[in-house]
C-alpha cells in the first residue's frame, strides 16, 4: 500500500469506528482486548494518537509528553455516557483523522521524523496510524458486538507491517530476553489463501519472508483473522498444525499494539 492509500485509510477506519458509536452505545462498556479501558477511553486514545501524529507530521518531532494518548482519566464518570457525549465523540474521532491525513499529505511521504528506526519518515507515520486505527476499531467492534472485516489489501499490509515491526533489531536492545526466541528449528508460517508469511527464528535475528515452505508450526485462516490472531484480538477461524508451544512462545515474546 502506498502513502496516499494509508492517508485515506486513516480517515476511512476512523469513520467506521465512529459508526460503531450509535445512540445506544454505552461509552463505559469494557474493552476485553484492552484490559482496564472502556469504549470511551479507547476512542479517546485513538483520537489522541491521531493528534500526536499530526504534530509529528508538522514538526518531525514527537510531543514531549504522553498527554495525547493517555486515556485513563476519560469517561470514568457515568454522567459522560450520554447520547450527546457519544455523538460528540464520534465527530471528534473523525475530525482528528481528517486533520492528520491533511497534515501528512501537506508534508508528503519523505519528511524525516524522530523515531528509533532506520531513516524514518512521514511514510512510516501514515502507515502506523492507519493500522493503529484498523486495530483499535477491531477492539471497539469486538467490545460492542459489531461486525468487523477488512479489505484483503488492508489486512495483508497490516500483517506485513506487523512482521516488519516485530523483526526490528532494536527489540534486542530494549528487550534482551527476546533473544531467547532464537534457536534451531524454530520457524512459523501464517497462511491465508491470498498470502503466506514465514517467521524464521533459526539465525541471529528475527527474519520473515513471504513463502509457502514447510515450517515447525503453521497457522491458517482468513486474512483478517490472521491479523487479529497476531495482535491477540481474536482466534476465530484459525487452525494450527505443528508445534503449538512454539506459536504460543512467539506470540508471548513478540507483542505490541
């Protein structure tokens, strides 16, 4: 997926997330996939992430504190769980997404930003915020019992991004215990009808590739379900063949979002 498509996706997914907030929605509904958060807090987190990323797109720098993303003080009061609050929150999440997409398009895809990865640019920001919104929309949909599905290109790009982020060398610096994943014979395949990903833990780093080669464990399912499985959101329609302990170990050690 290209930069412009990621910008579009931020807005599309925010609009779909807003669509989950109907007049009957209780913003105090717990979000099982984000323990300790309710729906109102979840949506505020996503909108805060968008506003933080807007600052990044405009300045190249992350704001000095986490005020944008910390949702813990929002929607603790039942008096906020009103039809007006729901309507305002739905509009707020879409407004922030549109502002972010506009800021990214104005900046363009190749503006350097400050991130602990190799040569990061606003292209990274657009993709990361697109899939941040994709995944947290899933959290809201699962909490509220709403239907959730993704276009194949979106789910495929989401898995590609997850693989790339999960294989970053900086993980070994920040979390040295992740090196314990590496050992002979440790390979995993995540297979959908449209695409297949192999994670290779047999060398001196985490590596991945598109491949249909035999592996120690294979996880099969539709694209959307594979993505949700990797993010520990849902295991529906997933089949596992081979070393299930290795799969559990990998998902325990490689986890974010």
